[in-house]
């Protein structure tokens, strides 16, 4: 993948890795929250969460940020909270994962032609990152996109993930408005939108398991 297909927005300085350093200092509010969490729960991960899955995958799933009881605790995206229960069950159903999901990073679950990352790598207070934090962390999302030479499909879980992906794909918001089930073409890539698989969205009926499965069924059919 080249910068002709992914807009980096960076100078020629050394590109960042796909995950910030464990003690990344870039977002002061998130740093303070991280330090407070480490003091309260020293056995938890409490650090930026690395992407999960092979960089040779054709599918990238982009979430919002680590959940407090999920990835911030376990260190693996969508692992340990309700969102992961629905996401991993769906990935297994459509062949994008194999094994048994047991809500812990050592459960042996493997992703198949799929990788998972977040728009923001550190857990934010109230699960709500600020715009400045989203913008600051986008450099790592861009690095992740650039690290995937076979990437063809991106699923954005929620509007913030969708909006964060638009810039590196050189898409304007007016060209690719967010909507559940929407598909946007960006050169060689397709961006698929889904409401986030949070407990709130599923409890309120904003997102049903069937609605979620239909997004993955479309991706599977397009990649096949």
C-alpha cells in the first residue's frame, strides 16, 4: 500500500508504529485517566491496545476505543465486554475467526483474513474520546492501514470510526455519509458502515444481531 492510496497527512518524518508506546504522552487527559486506572487496577492492561490479527488480512474492522472492562482490562480489542461477545460470534459465523471466544486474550481464538483496530487506542473517560484525541491518534490508524498490503474492505463500527477512516481514504463526509449498511467506494477499498455493537445499541434495538450479521454477510460475499 502506498501513500497514493492512503492519505497520511504527515511529513517525511519516520512513520509511527501501529500502536502507541505503553506510556504514550500525546493526549494529557487520557494519560491522567490511564494513570488513575493503573493505581486502581494494577493487574489490568491499562495501556494503548494493539490491533489484533494479521497485517496480511483483507478485512480491517475499526472500532471506537478500548472499553474500560473490555480491552483496557484484557489488552485485546473487544475482549471482555458485551461488544466482543457479539462481534466475535459474528466473525466466527462468517469465517473471519476460528476457535472459541472465551473473553480473554489467551483463549486461542484466531482471526482469519481479518484484523481489528480502534480509532483511539486508549480508553477514554465515559467511553467518549475528544475530537483532539481522535485526531491525534489517527496517525496510528493510518500506520495500520499502510501496514496492510492486501487490505480491501474496512468495517467502521459507529460514526466516530467512520469519520476517522474517511481522511486517510481521501473521502469527504459529503461523499460518504455514515449509515448502517452503507457501502462507500474509495479507490481499491470499500468502506462498510455498521452501528457499533455496544450493549446500549443492542438493548435499545438500534442494532440487532441480524442487522449486524448482514453487514458481515455483504463483506464476505464481496471478498469471495
